[in-house]
C-alpha cells in the first residue's frame, strides 16, 4: 500500500514505525520543552522576589546588615490563617479581627526595622512589605507546581500551568512595580478613589479617626461628609466604621463610593461608570451594606476602570486624567440628589502618595507624571536590542 508517495514495503514499515515511535515519545518531548520553559519562568519569578526584597531593604537603609536582611527574609514568609467559615454566623467579625491583627503585626515590624522613619513612610513601608510577601508567594507556588510536574511527569498539569503562565507573568511584573511604588509612597492606580476625595475636600480640614480622614463641608447646597484613608502614607483606613456611625447618628440621603474597578479587555483605562452598590473590593463593604439596608439608605458607586495589574502599579496617565471627570460626576450626583439628609462620599482605596486636600492632589499628580516618565524610560532601556527585539 503506497504511503506518502513511497510504494515500497520497507518505506511503509518505516513510516508506520515512525508514527508508533512518535505516539510514545512526542508527549515526552513536549513535556521536556514545557518543563524547560516553566523552569525558566520559575527562576525569573524567584529573581522578582529577590528584587522586591532589595527594594524594601533599600527603602529602610542604604547600608543593610546581615541581621536586617535575615529579618526581612523571615518576615516574607508571614501568613494568616483564614477563620473557620462552616458556621457563617459572625464570620465578618472574625475576618475583621484577623485583618486588624495582621495590620498591627505589619506596623510593629515596620517600626522595629525602621524606627527613625516618620509615620507616613512607615505606612508606605508596610505596603512594600505586603507586595514583597505576595511576590514571594507567587514564586513559591509556581516553583511548587514546576517541581511537581518534574516529579510526576504529568503532561496535563504542565499544559494547564503553561496556559495560565501569561496571566501570572503579567501579575508578577505588576507586583514588582507595585512593591516599588508602595514602598516609596508614590501614587498608584488604586489611589484614584482617595485622590478624587481629596480633590473634593479642597482646603477644608477634617478629623483623623483611626487612620481615616473625615471632612464635613457644603457642596452644591448640601451637607456632605467626605471620607478617605489618611495620606500620603499607604493606608486603607476604616471608612466603613465612619459610615456606620454617620448613618446611625442622623438622616443620610445617600452613600456614594468611588473606587478603582477592573476593566475588560477592549475597554479604555480611565473610563468612568456609575452604578448601584458599594464600590469596595473587600469583605468590609458588607458592614456598609448591612447598615444601609437596615436604615434604607441608597448606595451608589462611581468606578474608574483600569486593568487589575494597573491598580497595583504606579498611577498611569489615563487614570490621572480621569480624576477631574470623576470629581464632576460626584458633584453632579450630589446636585441631583432629591432625598433630604447628609450625603456621604467615600474615596475607597490605598491612599499611597495622596494627601488629604486639593494641594496634595496637585503634588500627587506632578509626582505621578514624573514616575510614569521614569518607568517608560526604564522600560525602553530594558527592551532587547538589535535582532533580539524581533525574537531572533
């Protein structure tokens, strides 16, 4: 029987033998290629972990000691055990208690390794430490699966990991950028909510309540309470606690939350969308939802869209351009509110690099532009030169 143009019996046997061999050996060849690529990626992630550690060390001191390096290395293995949730009753209070313990541990550690730092820089150092810990966890998880694939020679597992790797790489690169951004107290994508709140605050002064700024002022003829985390250090504050007290204290017409939101591929960074509900990416929004439901208070949200990785990176120019537009949307919302009572505006997010008034917003915008240009120059320098830029 002719096969591929060869009419001889020997040719047919050779081709059949070739296909049989390929059935057995091709999966192994595929596995070897995949393991090589995955090993390269795992090593790259471990390099990223070392880089984030160096960023934190450099932020603490220009001259690092062995003791300091060991302390930071040990702290990068820090973990928190999720509370039991089989019985959901009281789970929010358990989570809140656990998160407060974690926050206290980070604050105490930052004071221990950098006692001479001012409180704002220490708050930013906490953000840098959390970024380094996250990068360390990503590297360890990828290494775990690579070693498991080597041990079991599981082609299916290798294929699954390789398919996920482009997304993981994107997050890992953003985490390195985010660690540097938070450790140095630069404006980040997630700072857009607090930046809008600070712009609305203007020159008004407020109170500092548990690392949360509360400002009362008149806007468009309405009494407005503006809430944001205390800046410019990297903090999240506790806006839900302030909201609960305000709602119980008197009549509230509306709660408006402003936050960064993940965009879909194809959507523009910096696009603004309005909706209903609490724009807050953690379980803490449940506290606001509970009190709003109990008192029948409308809850609305303003989302400034960006890619998930852009939220943890230095603030991008398109996000920066969205701030004045978001301020206008909030002011129009306040103006068009017909229900009587106080209006609560929450600038949700990490207030890294953003202070507590309009002047600080101008300074943050200038800094964000400088950092964006610096990152662009660095990216150009790191691009492969010559033929390598085309993949040769």
